[in-house]
């Protein structure tokens, strides 16, 4: 009977060890989502404006804010204002800005490419909260007010657990 008891303990310890090991092996994916910085509004017919001087300064500020984050990828939509917002942070991390389609948020290709990584995603007043909502699997955030270029959404995924923080830098 003693050997059976020892065997039971051994199995329990082995199961405990492997379950703890499996938990430790779960990958963490972290997304930093921002909206593009201030754009030039002098020509209302221009659908692809560049950043203003204030916007260029904010893009530099984002680079400073994210300086100590170990980014592994930077994504942007293919618009001047988003690419110009993403570029200083990408350069400071010696990364290239990769493009994503704002009509295909959090699709299988993006999930596979970013799984287990720490990623900056630069979007727009409507696509940024939509992207966050898509990752979370719930409609938590509305479109960003047009005068607000300072939201930072941080979404962390560990296994099947997701958490989000919203910070404001204005």
C-alpha cells in the first residue's frame, strides 16, 4: 500500500510540474495602439495629408514614450499621417514600418505574424478603437474624438486571458 501511495504522490507532483511548466510557456502578446498624430487640415479635399509641425513633434514624443518598450514590430495603415507617426518609433527600435489594411483588422495573417510579440499599431480615430475591440472580442471603445491624438491602448494577451489599459498623453 505504501508504494501505491508513493506512486500517487509522484504522479501528482509530475502533473503539477507539467501544468506549471505549460503555464510558464504561454506566450505573451502585447499590442500598443495609437492614433496618428495631428494632421494638416488646410486642404479639406486632401484625403492623404501629412502631419503638421505639432504632429511631427507628437510622433517624436511617442518615440520617447515607447523608448523602453521592447517592440518587435511596428504596423501602420498606408497613409502619410500614420506612417509619419510610426516612423520615429520604428527607427528608434531599428524596425521597418509594416503596412496593414484597416479594413481587415486582426485577421489570421496578422495574428500569426504578431503572436508572442510586442507590437505598435498606428491607425485612425475610427480604426484604432475598432482594432482594440476586435482583439478583445468585445465592443468596449467608441471612435476617438477628432481632437484627440493622445490615446494609448495597451492590450496584453496571455493564453486565453486578455487585458487592456487606456492611457492619455495630451
